[in-house]
């Protein structure tokens, strides 16, 4: 297939890891986030949530969930952990953005 000069645009053919987010607080702060991410005992938090939900389902009593503030804090840690995915690299999403920018519909990076 011959290249089409009308639709030439950059493409990403490979990559590794996500770039640090713009609001990460700089390189040193991002490295600290990586260390916290790697050292966090996520499974303990997941087990805490699972146990609380199991108790609630067994009893049907909301008080079986225990301390709701503590449970919310654990759930927030699990959500933050899963949202922070430094190993994730989505080549298709990058190529979609490159096409948008090439076509003048780029918006923010």
C-alpha cells in the first residue's frame, strides 16, 4: 500500500511505562510515589474490604462493616493504588491522540 500524503501523521510503534503525570510534583516526588506504590501492602487492604463486605452480606447489618471511616480510608488507598499504574502503556490511545493533534483536534496533552 502506497503512503497517502493527505493522511500522513506520526504514529507510536512501541513504548514502555507511562510518563509521569504533569501534576506529580517533579521527578523526585514521582520516584517517591513509585517507591510507595511498590512497597504498599495492597492485599491487606483488599482483604480488609472483602472481610467487611462478607460480614455485611452474612448479617445484612450495616454495623457489621465496622468503623466506616477506617473502611473508607482503606478503600481510598485501594482506589489510589489501582489508579496509579506506572507500568501501563497504551499505544492505541497514544496513536489516537496523535491522529487528533494532526487533524487539529488535539486539545490538551
